[in-house]
C-alpha cells in the first residue's frame, strides 16, 4: 500500500504535508505517535477520504478497527458468530472465556475488542488498520490479542496490517516495521528501540 503526495488537514491545522509512504504486505507496520498529533485522523482518512488524497484502490480494500468502533451493544457473541464465516479466526482469538449469550454491552473492554476483531476481519479486506486497539484493556486480553496478531499476519502474508498506537508494549511484543508520526510527516525507523527513543525524546 502506497500513498504519494499525501497531505492531511484537520480544519485549518496541517497534520501531514506532501507525504510519500509505503506499507509492506505480510508485516505489522506500527505508527507510533503522541496524543493529538493526528494519527487517528490519518487512520480515519484512509477510510473516509476527506483529504481526497486516498486512491480508490485503497478505499475498496480497507477496514478500520479502533477502540471507538462499536458493534450493536444488544447483540451477543452468538449473534456475531451467525453473521460471520470465520472459524479460523474464532479458534485463534480464544473466545472461550466469553459467555456467548451475554450482551456485548456487559462485556469487558478486552472481550469487546476480541469480538470486534472477529467481526471486522471476517470481511477479508486486504488492508487492515488498527487504531489503539490495546488501549485501556486488561493485560491478559492484550497478550491474547498480541498472540492472535502474530499468527494472523503469518497466515495472511498478502495483507497490509497497520497498527496506530501510543502503547510502547505493542512495538515490544509485535515485531514489524516501525514509523513515528512527527513534524507533519511519518518517518520510518530502523528498529523498535529507535522508534521508541524518538517518540520519548520528541
């Protein structure tokens, strides 16, 4: 997936200026950035294209899963499983600790995140954008999601997986490519350690 001459504004604020960037298939591409720099706006623009800079080839093949993405709260896991054909995802995601009859609104944040992954990944889009999906969830659920993502990208080497985050443990637990959202651009870093150093000191 490649963007060329990409510029992104939010109202009158310039977030990204004339950016050219490529995200490889078969690898998790982390975009690290502090709150307020525009990384979540970037993720949403890849779906909504309010910048008018996202090619149709990307818009046709992308799904965004974020901490703010919601499924109907009166559904339960059984309802979701009837809507999707994703037995392989279901097995890897470890849904056994979720009461299949309990409404989504009563589940923990970690359980909700796993159900969202199950549902939206079942669409089988080739570009997947994750936005702060490990934010504010319990440690056990976070570790289970890490395990799932590691296995998922190995089994799906033709997919582009972009992880927008400010959670440094994402980079430590998920090997991949590392980018930092900074100074109206997104810079690729040679390692997780250098990306984290740039983020902390920036």
